[in-house]
């Protein structure tokens, strides 16, 4: 097992190989390979378990601190209210940074605790995109449920585009829409599988939800990278990650 802040092994991720393979395209490779993604998530999580566990725990600190303050100051609602907003902002920053870490892991890149704070400048874009996502998907659910599911599947990768490509809210949602073209059924089945993994984690004395979440995040990062590796020409994505 490797040191904290560094991938456990020096290896070339299959995703990296795909990015440099001229034969990689939507016509000759599965764009949402459920079994492959889950296996990759499992294997990669095992290889990097302790460093990733440390990252997961650090990402939970803002809410843990807020909960402690809320309990300690339960008779002082003003204090609870004043600490709530900063806690939410810091939690969002840590959440984006955590996804950045998992994307690096999926690509076989090194990572560190500093990555947890690396997405602070993209919080507003992520927040705005999330509001648009909730509104659009919510309207879809009001239209007999199925449209909401379809919209959620098509738009769900917007966060990854903001993290990876530093896109604005509309551009990130549009990019997610483009790269998921023709993959709604596979994505639906993938997220059903994620639901099963999460449920098993919850029943494993609850603490199993942490490793289950790690497996899911690695697998989701894998699928995101596969989707942009095989994106149709019409997607017009930036050629490289925005650091």
C-alpha cells in the first residue's frame, strides 16, 4: 500500500492509454462498460484504499465540525445559522476537490491533500450548474417522471466537466448532454448497479458505505473519462484538462 498523497503503484491507467490510441472511438469500444467500470472501481480502490480513505475522511470534516457546533450551540440559533453557510461552502469545495482526487486516481496520476482545496475557484460554477440541473430535472419529473430520469442521466456529468475542463455552468451541462448521446440505457443500468453497491455498503454495519462510495466514485470517474475519450465529433470538447 502506497504512501498517503500518492498513488499506490506507478502504472499507466487504461484510460490514459485510450486517450493516446487513435483506434479508440465510439464505434469500436463500449462507451459505458458497466462490468469493466465496476471492476476498475473495485481494483483501483483496493490499490489505493488507505490514501483514498484519508481523503474521504478529510472531505467530511466541514460537516462534522458544523454538526458539533450545532449540538454545542443548540440554544443559540444565530450561531448555528452563521456557521451553516460557511460550512456549506467549504463542504462544496471539499466535495469538488474529492472528485478531482478520484479522477486523478482513475487516470493513474499522483494526488495529495492539496487537491481537496484545488477546486475552490470553481464553486460558483458548480453551484450555478447544480441549481440549473435541479430545476431542469425537477420539471422533467413533473412531466410523468420518465423525462426527469432521462434528463438526469444525460446531464449528470456536469460536475466532472467543471472539475476537469473548468467549464461554465451552461457549457458543462451541454457537454454532459453531448457525450452521453445514445447511452441512456447503459447509464441507467450503471446507476442501478451503483445503487446496489451503496445499499450493500449501508447494510454492512453502515461503515461499509465509505468503501462503497469510493468504488462508485472511481467507477464514475472511469466512465466519465471513457465518455470523453469516445465523444462524438459534435461534442466539441476542449482538447485537454484545465488545471
